[in-house]
C-alpha cells in the first residue's frame, strides 16, 4: 500500500474508508462479510500470533488459548470506535494508538482480506483502491455526526429498506451501539457519553435517516448524469 503524504497522528481519531477497484463488489455474500469482520478484529492487535489464515486453521481450543494470552496485556494498533461494511466499500472510525498504527492496520486488513477473496474467486491482483482515504476528526460534533453517517450507510444506500432493518444490520457496529447484541468490541463510551441513554443515540441516528438517503440519491443521480 503506498505511503501517505501526511502521516496520521497518534492519539487522533480518523474516519477511514476504502472501496473496491472501479467500485466493484468486494463483499458478495454473508460469508465474505463475516470474514472481513473477523479480520478487522484480529489485526487491531500490534503483534498477532500468526497470519490470520494460519490462525483459523488451528483447532478451536488452540485459537482460544492464543487469544486469551493476548488479552492479558492488550496491545493494539488502533481503537475501533465504529464501523460499517457495505457491498463495495467499508468505513472505520479509528483512534490511532501506536505510531503508524492506522496505516499498518489497514495494510494488514486489506492484504488479508484480498488474499481470502482472491483465493475464493480464483483471481490475482489488488482488490481495493490503492490508498485508503482518511479524514481527521477535529471536534466532538464532527465525531458524533460521523458515527451517525457511518451507521446510516446501509439505509441511505438502500441496502436495507427500513429503519427496523437498519437496526438489525449485522455488518456494522450499530447493533452494538443500540444494545441489540452484547458485543463489547467497539470503544463506544466516547460517543455514547454525549447521550443520556442508548435510546437517545438511536433517535439521533434515525432522525437524519431520510435526509441522508435523499442526499445520497441526489449525489448518485448527479454522478450518473456527469
């Protein structure tokens, strides 16, 4: 992956995204989404014990033992605040914990998933656009609005048709934020601290749903014309 012109700063939060080359579908089914989720979680560690494809080949008990050892003293490249996987792209909201952590993390994630995809589809070559995009989060308002934008992506892109379906979209961190599942994978406290309760965050996200969908449709139609 090409180097970045402006290094990302440790301790800062960034909205990070990338998509398939020529916007091609990179997560064609549930199995591919689930693999991406597992890789995303695995490579946030600074020193994973094995390449993920080798790790998955271990017996279940051996995998659990290795993860237990790592969790005694967690040492991460990044903290994942929220995420969303879409058929042809993904969004992460990341806090960089180690120097060059985001770049290393995205490189490991992208390389691992590309190897998996290429093996499954008998292809060679890159899958994702070369250099991921990143936007520095400069204030609290931007932070919470970005989390809403990321979580609304499946609805605004019409991948799901209703807000009820959005609440159950299993390839984003929204279900975790709403307490629908008990996963404590994401570092949610920073964003949820601005809301009295989870329902308040849900209302904050949902109140913008229709407007964001309309803007997405306008943007898409404009690009079609151009």
